[in-house]
C-alpha cells in the first residue's frame, strides 16, 4: 500500500487524513502531547490516538472482514456516513486505486489515480478487485490444501497472518487472531501449514 486516504465525503472530496507509505519499514507512533497535565496515564502513554485504527484500515482495504474491521466501519459510518477508506495498492506488477466506504460496498480501478476513481471514473466492484488481489497473492502457493481437513487456503487465511497485531499480544508465531478467528477449521494444526505454504 503506497497511500491511504481517509475521507469524510467523496462528493465533494473532503479528506480527513492522507497518509503516504513507502516500501520497507513504516513506523507509526503516538506523538507525545506538549502539555501532559490533566491527561490519563493511558493518554500520556500514547494509547487511544489511532495506531490500531490505522492498522484496521489497512486490513480493511485489503479485504479483511473480521469483527474488529466491521466494528470500526460501523462506528465510523455513524460518525461519517459519506466517508470511507481509499488506497493505492500495488501487487503483481499492477497498481489499483481502491475505495471502501464505511457504510457500503466499495469499488476499484486498475490505475494509480485515486482522485479520478473518487470523481466517478470507470471502476469495478470491490469484490472483483479482491478476487484479483487474492489470486495474485496465492498464485505461487504450491500446496493449496491443508492436510487433515483438506480446507483450501484462501486469501483471508494468509491476510490474517500477514496483518497479525497486538490483539493476540503476539504470544506465538502461529497465534494470529485469537478473538476473531482466522477462518481456519483446525486452529492449532492449520496455521503452521498455511505458513509453510506461503513461505514455500
């Protein structure tokens, strides 16, 4: 993801935040408040400023439909009914502009002009973008079936590993989504198989 655009509305386009990302390590931290008087211990420690929400937005634009992402979208839809999340996403040698409103299905286009997409340019349904993304991300898997359950490895399984976060407190390399699940039928045996398949 090269760019994440959080909007209050698209007609007219009104951005809440426009965040540029770059290849490699991107560090997100809470800026310490200049005046700490009257702030709670949690606020002084940088909690509640939006770091996890940013991660949920990245997950959202990549197609994550987990409980935490749904709850975030519902909450934001109540505050910004005409808002949403846009992004420039690179994969398989292509660039896609994608937009996912907080309150409805999204849309995308295979080009790098997010503003043109939001201005009503030609587009495809968000699901079609997700299907293309899913296939591109899984094309190199030599084994698509998980032994024992014969469950097919799908993009949401891999995405839940790639975007594992502090929700699991990173207890284990194979512990990805303890509270909302990864969609894998065998919670203990399947994650190592998915990881082996992804890493070849």
